[in-house]
C-alpha cells in the first residue's frame, strides 16, 4: 500500500514543503526503505490558485496529481471510541477511518477517542483552547505537518486531553496541511460507542 502526502500548492509554490519532506523521510526510514525522494525537485505547482497536491510513494513508486482545493468545512464533531485504530503513517489505506467517518451521524466528522483521550478526526489533527493555551493531543493518530509546524512555532502545546476537557474548552479547532488551523464553530456532540 503506497504512502501518501497531501500538500498545499498555492500561487505557484508549496509554502510548507519542508514539513512534508521531513515526514516522508521519517516514514521511509521507519519502514526500512532506502529509496530517496526530493519533493522540491519532483513537484511543480500551478502558477495561480490553491491546489491539493496528492503524492503517492513507496519503495518503487512516486506519483503525484494536482486537484483543485475545495475546503471540507467541519462545524461539528461526533466523538467515537475506537481503541484499535492505528494510522501512524499516512497511507492510501483508509478503510478503518472511513468506517469511523460513517458513524458521524449529523456531524461533519468524528473525533476519535482512545483510552479516554481525544486523538484526531478522520482528516485532521485537533487543538483545544484550554485556560488560554492552545493544546493538541500528545498522542495523535497521525503526526500531521500543520500540527508539527504549529508546535515548532510555539503556538501549540502537546497534552493529554480528555473528552470532558475538550467539551469544556474555550474553543476547538482542527488542522491539516491544506486548511491550517480552523475553529469548529458547532462544537463536540455527545459520545457514541
């Protein structure tokens, strides 16, 4: 199954490409793959507009496609408990996440809870403003590039966040490589199992 990077292309450039390069290299190393891919020399951004660059790669494969970027709006999150889902590396295999997404009911996405702590949605990392400080789960399903960038910039702090703490947060936001940090205006719904 190929690994995946979803990269923002904007007005002829890839503004956060170094974060994707770092994750790609970590993924290859973790899987013992010695093949090297230099994203800066392999990708070309359209001169105008915002695009979603979808890169698939593995030991023998490197392909990418550019798709117009249409933001997915998330205003409400449906918490669901799943103690077994693992998504440490971003891959094209998303069947388990899609099954969880199907449980969202009237919400826009699910908020995955493991061991009583929030992790991620199916397409984004999460942050909660608690006590005037933006916190992000210490153990997300996927260490996203926007999350890594915001932690490095000192805008997010890693912490264990219970579902109750997330519900009581001053604000809740989601983030990914395409959207950046976006607040969830409708909040978190009651937990379902």
